[in-house]
């Protein structure tokens, strides 16, 4: 008889694989989409990426709470189906608006998948095997990224960009049926839980308006009415969200979890790390296709060292962390990433690919050493009945960091690079001979890598503050209740 925990790992791995496959496939195809969908400007292209992550991030905690209420497996399975439907719509898009709408649908499905996969896995595996399980799940995630980059380039070059969404249809259909008939609900639903609608609305609107203001301001100027309104309303709504969470009887953020030292420090370190690296593949796609004028297929292949290094380091570090914890292992990985960004700060436009590949390997290995151990230890630090909302909270930190990284990238690019160059590079027009200011583009890249270095160093320092490894069932607490040996 097949052990249920391995069935669970296999299915959640397929879900993670599909979500990451789609993300990287879209990324490597953006210049082609911009060129072939008439009237698509750089802001629309950015939002083809952002819309997916914004929807996922703003809904994650609600979906985590809904999953605690109605069953993690049930809503995880629904996520598979919704994601597959969104992929079908995306493949039929006739303009940028329709593609954005399809990406929103995909984001909803991905939200159900992301808010439940880690919780379902943590429920299924004992504490001494969780690092390995999450590490193997991470291999599939990065395998999806690798295959997405290569497959996206090949499909876009040979069959057109619409074909990048076709691959999700058989995988999504299979995954949905497999989850429906094979996954078993382990944690009993909490029927008396409630949804924090006020918190969800203020958080979602605050995050979205902040990103809208940043991207439109960078592209069209900071004095536009829609930009000013967005940038003023965003912090107001986020401040209101914090106040709501302090007083709501069933808050979107489970404030009790923020008394657990490992949970708090691990999520902050993960968020800082995501803020540092979230836009890396995005900018490198445009470096390869917009500056070096390579095909989508070639660009995808050249990005493989980053993902491959991550895929190799992830499961190894996950297994090691089951015995050693995430404090020093994760910090060492983050410091490796710091070295990788240091190499890239002065990398020239026509620099050696071997140097670039070496930097990508350091970034991949470093992130692999941090991500799986950190995730396993954070999830193990919370009570079993709160793992749905804890998984959603953790993924919100990650997605928030990734979104902030993309917004930061676009803001720096728009400020440092002439609009004509930005338009040419982002829409793929540079490949057709449009003039570009390569020096300005590379200067912006170097500034972004410098910022990423500092953020990653901050993540490493933060990771050290998690203190000693909490014992099973006795999570370390933040504040006066914290045990003296956990202060680190």
C-alpha cells in the first residue's frame, strides 16, 4: 500500500511545479508578447507579471483561513482547476487587457495552491522529515522554473507565445483529478472560524494601489492625478489594515503567531531575501533579449545555472536542516548570495558569460541553502491547527518581497533609462534595430544589484536573530516570555 505522505508530496509537487513553470514561461516570453500584442507598453508587460503575484498575495491569507474552515485539500483541489481555466483563457487572449484578466484568474488558482501546499505537506510528514519533504517540493518548483525558461523559449520561438499556456492544460487537468481522488484531509476543518473582510479589503487595496502608483509614476511622471491618489491612499489603507488587525476578533494576520520567534524572524528574512532577488530573472531576460539581442530560446537556456544550482542545493540543505536547523546553514547561504551580487555590480554589457554563470550559481546555491530549511523550521514552529494561515502568511511575505522587488526594479529602470530605450528593450523592438542606450540600462542594473546585495546582507543578519532551534511543540516566543536560551 502506498504511503499517503508520498502521495501528498507527489501531488503538491505537481501543483508547485505548474505554478513555477507558468511564471518562468511568461517571463521569458514577455518581449515577444510586447511585440505581437499591438499597443502593449512596458507598464502593461510589467503588470502581466505583477497581476498574477498581486492577486495571489492579497488573497493568500484569506484562502489560508478559508482552508482552515472548509478543508485544505478541498480548496487546494479547487485551485488546480481554477488555475487550469485561467491558462486556457490566457492562451486565447487577443489584447493586453484580456491577458491581464486571464492572469488574474490564474493568480486566484495559484493562491489556493500556495496557501495550502506547505500546510498539507507539514500535516503529512513528521517533524524529522519535513525539511526533506519541503526540499524535494522545492526541487520540483525550481525544476518548473528551469523547464519554463527553456520550454518557454522554445515554444515562443517555434510556435508563438500563446503555446506557453497550453502546457498547463494537461498538467492542470491531471493534477486536479489526482488531488480530487487521492488526497486525504488530515486536519479537521474549523467551522467556527471567520473571515476578516475589512482586513482583506484594506490590505488588498493598499498593496495594489501602492504598486499601481509606483509603476505608473515611474513611467508617466509622479504628478499624474492617478499616481498621487494611489500613493497617498496606499499607506493610509495599510495603516488602517494594521489597526483593524489589532482589534478584529478574527484577524487576517493571526497575531498570536507573531509571538513565535522563529516564525517572525524566518518570515522577515525570507521577505528581505525575496525583495533582493525577486526581479533578477526579470531583468536578465531583458538583458539577454534587449541588450545582447538573443532569442527567447537562447535567453532561457542561459538562465539555467541559477535555477539548477537552486534545485541541487534545496533538497540537500533541507535534509541537513532536519538535523542542524536553519540558523547557520541559512545564513551561510545568504552570504553566498551576497558574493554573487558583488560579482555582478560591475559586470559589463559584453562581459564573459562564465563570470555571469558563476555569479548565478552562487545566487542559486545560496538561496537553496536558505529557503527550504527556513520554510521547514517556520512551519514546524506553529501549532498544527494554525498551519493553513501560517503557510499563507509566510507566502505573503515571500510574494510581497517579490512584488516589491519588481516595483523597485521598474522604478530604478524608469528613472535611469531613457523612455525610448525602456520601450525598445521591454517590447522587444531593440531586436529589430531600434536605438537603445545600453550604458544607461547597464548602469540601472548595477544599481539594482548593489541594492540587492545590501538587502541580502540584511536578510543574513536577520536570520541569525532566530536564536536556538525551538524544540518540538515548544516554539520560541518573542518578548518577555521568550526562554533565555532562545535569545541567541
